[in-house]
């Protein structure tokens, strides 16, 4: 075997074996060490601890005792508020998610028209999302007050009797939906939609206009497919946010009246910090994680049917199939 052949057949030197590579690796680990420490201390450790406590009986005052799956069995078979709060949270999500996405998209389309003063209107639309949640809830509670609230006063001017809003078991959840839309319709979701709309090529609108498409046809056949990844992103974020509803119920209604706004995360909070059932609350948290994860997996599975990405060749595969 010649010398040149032996050189070619020699195995490549292992990466990171040189002093320079090791120094670069050490520098890299040092750079990411703040994130790693924060993740291990504030995320990984509480996560693992919560999973362990979900199999124990723990009330903070005494050491946790292992009870197996008893907490999970209690949630599914003995806790009357488990299924009730879960169903209540689902109904709230079914109302607030589609309304939030539609309102955010309409606001983004309005601000994408290039009218005079658009920058000012963008700022105004974004202001509610940076308003503290406590302030928003207190303001809306006053606005929706049945006897002296501004909303019922305005309704009375047009001859419509205002409902009792958060004081009614029927109107409490719709009241919180309105409050949620105030915070989210013009916030980050609108900004994401606006970025998606500005990425749609104008040539597509011009071509569809030449073909005789009206405004609705251009929206449905051009805008919606082109921003479908943006819609999907906002849908996933909105579902997770709606299922995690807590602040508005905790600050505004305390779960009332008559458990009308007693949502799942609020039930988890009450179990943990009012009744000191830390083990049971941990089990509720892990059940909630599984539910949210399952819904997210379903959404990612379904998105293959209606979300179109740049360079996606599924349409070509369909044609050839």
C-alpha cells in the first residue's frame, strides 16, 4: 500500500480533540450556563418535583407520603369540580379562541390598508395588551356593573336592557370573554397577523384582480392560504392561553357566581393554596399538561390538511398521485 493510500484510508481526527476546539467548547458552555442554570433551577427541578408530589399526600406542613395513583383516581372519580371546571374551561375556550382570532385578523387587515395615521392606530390597538391585567379587570368590572356601568347605560340609550353581566351565572362567562378579547384582539396576535399579511406578494392580488376575483374571493383564495401558517400559530397559542385562563377569574369573580367561572386552573390553585393539597394539585397540573399536549398534537396533525408553507410540494404530490 502506498503512502498516499494509507493517508486517505486513515480515520479523520475526532472533532473537539484539539486544544483550540476544547477551549471553544468550554467558552460555549460558559455562555449558555446562565440559561442552563435557570432552566435546571426554575423549570426542570419544579417539574420533576411536581411529578413526584403528584403520587404523594403532601400538605406543606408534613413530609410527603407516597400514595400511588390515589390523587389521579380522586380527580377522575371523586372530585365533582374536576369535570365541571374542565367542561367550563372548554366552553370558555370554544368562545374566546375563534372570536379572538377573527377580531385579531380583522384588526390586522384594517391596519394593513395603509390609511393615514396607521402608526397611531397600531399603537392604540396595542395599548390594551400592555395594560396590567389587574387594571383591565377592575376597569371592565366597573364598565359592566349592572346598575351604574357604562355598557348598560349605552344599551339603555338604544332601548336594550343590559344583562347583569358578571353577577349572573348565565352572563359571567361571556363577560370574561369580552374582557379577554379586550386584552388580546389588538395585542401580539394582531402583530403576528400583520406581519403575515405584509408577507403576501402583491402580485397574487393583482393577478386575481385581473382574473375578475372580488374582494371576498381574493381574501379566501389568496390571503387565507398565504397566511395559513400564521393562523395556525395563533390558533395553537390561543388554545393554550384559553385553557390556562386564571387571572380574570381570580381577580374579577373568584370563581363565582355559583361556580359559573370556576375554571380548571383556578380549581388547581384553590386545591393547592387554599386547601394545601399540594400532592393533589400536582396531579391536576399533570392531567392538565396531558390534555394541552394532546390537543396540541391533534392541531399539528390536522394542520397538514389546511396549512400551506412556502415551497410546500403537497399540491404537486396530490396532482401526481
